[in-house]
C-alpha cells in the first residue's frame, strides 16, 4: 500500500500534497474538485456522487462573496469565505450568517401526526406547545441512529428539520412507517433557511422582523414578517452562541440576504462557511451525523440521554434496546478530549490508555477559541471520566490528551 | 489568481524551490497555502538527515487538514524555519518569503532539471483550480 492509500484509509481529513496526481485517490473520496477541498466531506453519507450538484437559493450570493465551494449533502456549498479562523471568531464575537438551506425540511400533518412523531423519535414530542421546538433523534430498532433532528410544533402541523445528507434516507424511513391519519411532505426545495448566529444576532433580527425577537425563548419559534416575507423565526442554532434560524419561501432568498447584511453592518456581519460551522459546533460538543453519531452508535453512548425519553408511555423505535443499554450502562461514551501539546487530532485517530487502545476520535480540529487541539471520541466507559489522562496516536506519535467536561468553549452567549 | 514567481522551480505536489549555490530553499506555493488555508504550524523533523527527492520531510497542519511536505530535491536537510513552529499563518500570508519551510543542501543538482518551470506549473494550477 502506498502512502496515499494508507493515509486515506486512516481518516478522511488526511490528504497530502500529492493527491492531485492520483485521480484514483480523488475518486476514492468521491471528490472531483481540487485537491485539498475534500477535507470537509467528513460524513460518510455526504460523500456520495451526485450526477449534478444542487444549488441552494443563496448560491449566487456565495459566488459573489468569493466563497470556496465544495460538494456537501448533494449541494454545492460554501466551505469558507475569508477563512475558518476569522469566520469562527466573527460568530463568537459579533454575528455571522450561515446558509443552511441544504438541511432537509419535512412537514407532518394529520390527526395522528403527534403519535407518529412520538413513535419515530426519542424525545417526547407531546410536551411541545405551539411554536416550540425540540432536539431529537430517530433510531433504528437496534438503537443505531438514523439521524438527529429538530422537531417544531407549529399551528397546524409539525416541521422536522433533518441533516441534508440524510434527507432522502429519513424521508424513506418515515414513509415506510406511516400509519393512521398522517400526511407527510418534503418541502426542502421550497424553503430557504438562514442561521443568524452570534451575541449580536438579536439586534439584527430586531431590525428586520415585524415582531420583537427578544420575546422568543431558546428553542421557541414565531411566525413574522421579515421585510414583508412571511417567515418562521426560531431561537435555535449549532454554534453555542445566541442566534436564530429563519425559514422562508426560497423566492425571497436574495432579498432577505441583502436585508440581513444591511442590518448587521455595524456588527461587521459576515457570511460563514461549513468549515467554521464545524469548528463552532465541535467546541460545544454538538454531534455531527456521520462523524460522532451514525447507524452504529446509540444516543445513550453519544451523550444524548437528555433527548432519549425512555419514560414515554408508548415507547419509540429502538426504545427496547435502549432500555437494556441503560440498565447495563453503555460500554463506551462519547467524550471531549483536550490535547496537552500542540498536536491536532483528526477523525479515526486512535485513543490510548497506557499501551491499550481504548477508543478512537470521531471529530477533531484545532479549536480557534481555545487555540489548541480538541477531539470528540468514543472511549471505554471507565476511561471516560473528566480528568482522565489519555493519549492520541497522531500519525505514529502519542500525544497526551485529557478528558474534559463539555463544552470545550464555556463562554457562549446561547440563551 | 495564485502567485507564481518567475525565479523559482516547482513540483507537481505544489512545493517551490529557490536555488542559491548548492542550497535549495523550499516552501509551498501560493496555490497550496490558499487551498489549505488557516495553517496552524509546520513541523520539519528531518533536520540533519539525508533525504531523497519526493520523500516526506515534514508536515503542515492546518485547522482542518494535515499534509506532508515532500523534498523537491535530494540532499541534507540543513535548516527548518523555526518561526513556523508557533506561527504557521506566515505560510498563508507570505508563502514565498517569510513562510519558507526548509533548506536542503543539494546532493544531486541534476534533479533540478526534473522540476517544473513557472509556465507548466501555472498550467497545472489552472487545471486544479476549477472543476
């Protein structure tokens, strides 16, 4: 095996300056652009060849802003504009805007909508009031994860927001389980979705919406006019900062984009790419499907017990297995690891306690906020306590890493 | 457009070489730094060692990717740019100047003939830049 193959197999983040020469290599990571760009395609499910890339309604805006585009979840998406570090810092310091139109959006209606959602997801959707949202998970019967999602209860229907890369899979999964009076519609392609995130997100929203966004609580939503466009605004996000997500008909994408940037001028509002989205979420220990959770992991070992309601009277798909997992305690846990030297951990790197491998890294990066290497990874339960000293094999060299309590970044403005 | 100075030689793996006497200074090109972006640090752990053309002599760690640096020529790695240990961003801001990475004392000067001149390297970059 040559170096390139070995390196590729050892982790999707690894590439080297030679890759350009190896079209075989490029096709093996389903990447057809220039060589270093494939790194963001971390999710197995997102590394799929699509005959033609889809474009979000903001594609023109990204191009105009000089974004570097990569294929992600079937869409041509901006991975970065200025650079990961400045974009990351922009969101932590003031406010940034993410095009998240690639996310899957599915409407569920009908008399039995609630019981259907409750059967399909791990969290308890019955407690939702109108305009309330909750984070949740879909499981397979063996408790492996189909996807993670946000469930919105709206006036006359539910809206499920799923990972873009899993949109088709989830849609099929739901269709297979439809029962009773339930109507389901995938509205992904009709709707544009922007995330406006950062400590100054609220004043930006204030200027552009017909309602006072300060009245919207964390994981609550409201319908409002945004520059005359009927939109759904929710106080949700994936960054650890205060922020909103705005859903509206895609025809108005350019108009809303322009107004948001105008309103955020004094805060030096900027567009943010997938690269910084990834470093921001990692600093909060927010799971990324395809990295930290997938069909081989269950929500309890992933630390998603807080959205796994085994006390739901009707149960849900996967609840029997999860009950057993809970009784026996999961054999491994997804933990936060902070490097003790300057090494940068990457997905698939091995984690050691002494000479014994006790786990592997699922997400890793240099943390722009902490300025050190951080990782999420599964380790055997007894090595998962905060304060435990472990080591990560960084391309043949062991670097010390300490298990720390989440989140890595503790100064987020999230409400 | 990526900068490609006229007075340097290039490799297909996006290193540049500047030869002065028997010493070759090595770095990565403007195209390479832009593709990597956000370089955190550079490590050359082969100083004092003999290397062969095309063998890895160090690694470049960016926020979200790590790549090898390959020796464009054979010889002894005599020096590494120590300032990049803590400030890899110099490779981003000045890839052909302060962001130089290593110096190699040439043992096979003839190998220089195999390296790319600016024009063919520019062609290579052009092909890689757009898909």
